[in-house]
C-alpha cells in the first residue's frame, strides 16, 4: 500500500539525517554542511518533496478505502479466525457464513448492525493512525533536517523526533482505545444472541486493558 512506501521513504530520510548529524561538528559561525553531509542534505530535501506528493495521493486512497468499507461486506476472518468458515457482515446487517445469510430476527439484525458500526469505527481509526504515522515520518524528517542545520547531535535529534512523533500519535491511539469497550460490548451482546456468530467473537477484556495507557501508568503501547 502507498502508505507503507511513505513509511520506508521517511525512515530512509531520517537515517540519512542522523548520519549527517554524526559528521564532525561545523564551525558555530557556519552551520552549512559540507562534503558528504551536504550531499545528504540535498538528497533529504529532494526526498521530502517527493514524500509530500506521495502523502497527498495516499490520503486520497485512504479516504476512498474508508468509503468503500462502508459499502462493502466486512470480513470476520481475521487473526485466530482465519481457519473458520468464511464469515462476513453486510451493510444491511446480514451475517453471511460461506456466502449464505444466517436467519435472524429483527432484534438480532439490530445487534449485527450495532457490531458492524463499532467495528467500522475501530477500523477507521486504525487506518487514520497508519496515515498519521506516514505523516509523522515526514514531519520528523523535516525537524531532523532543522536540527542538523542547527548543529544538534544525533542523540538530541533522535529524542526530539521521538517526542514529536509520540505527541502526534498519542491522541489518535487514545481515541481508538476509547472505542474498544463499545466494540467488546457489541460483540458480546451479538455472540449471546446469535450462536452462529460466537466462534468469531475473539475479542476479550485484555484487548481493552492492553490498549494505550489503559492502566494510567504513562507507558503507552502503540
């Protein structure tokens, strides 16, 4: 996917910048890099421009993918459910197993739709985080470039970039984490009401507890 290419490009740019930062310190009166460092800076500037153009294309692709998800069936065959019979939830609230709709009452169908809605919210947030991760890589590379030109060390640049990335991603991870209790509740309600769905109800409380800073100890999992 295009955002993966962006992440690779951003990581490569950051690596070049850190290598440049490890070059012998420049005179305080002249921070302009020379030699290999100057060549690296030229490549970085070119790479940042190309990455910014790719970002716009990737953003359009993500928006298209989210719109498509809202119109298409959602697969339930993920992770540990991959070995189970193919199961999907349609936009109209039907549970399909091997392509055949499971008979449901209006109440059960409402629960299927509620679960689908919660799942779409979580998937959408996950896609947004992936997109933001690519953007953070570009922003981090730009910040690192400024640091190199300002004469900062590799350690200083690394710390600054890390803090910047965490500040940008944490709110989005927090938002995703706040969705998980609703998704779990919707899953449990549907599993209790519709036996055919139960084998696909793989989420448990640990998924909620392990998300982000759920314990309030300041240690975020991303």
